[in-house]
């Protein structure tokens, strides 16, 4: 299992981006969360098998959500101490 943190820039707040990310994640065997940041970006923490995460991003970039993303940054991350359950909006 891998854990990654993503930051999305663009028109990603106020357009249903987080809700759409959550709905998309429900179709994959991944856990994590997504939240707005004060600087206008959206942050997402996602955990799962590499293939599931890659498939999730393939669907994300094939969806209308892709048009809202100007930049995407990826970082390796650690599993939170409290663990992850489901996929939530924070």
C-alpha cells in the first residue's frame, strides 16, 4: 500500500471539486480525504495499491474535473497515525 498527498491548483474551489473527487474515489479501492486550503488549492491524501491510485487518476483526468486543474503536485506521504477509513471531505 502506498500513501500520497496531492495538491491541485486552478479553479478547484467553489465548483464541486471535492464532492466530485469523493464520488470518483468511491469507485476504487482507496481511502483518504480531500479538503480546501486557504490559498485556493485543494489538498488530497489517498492510500491504496499503486494500480488503484493510477486507475483513479486516469479516470480523474478523463473526467470534466480535469478542466479545473491547472497544476497538480504529488508528494509521497506517511499513513496518518489514526489511519484512514473510507474517503471523506474535510
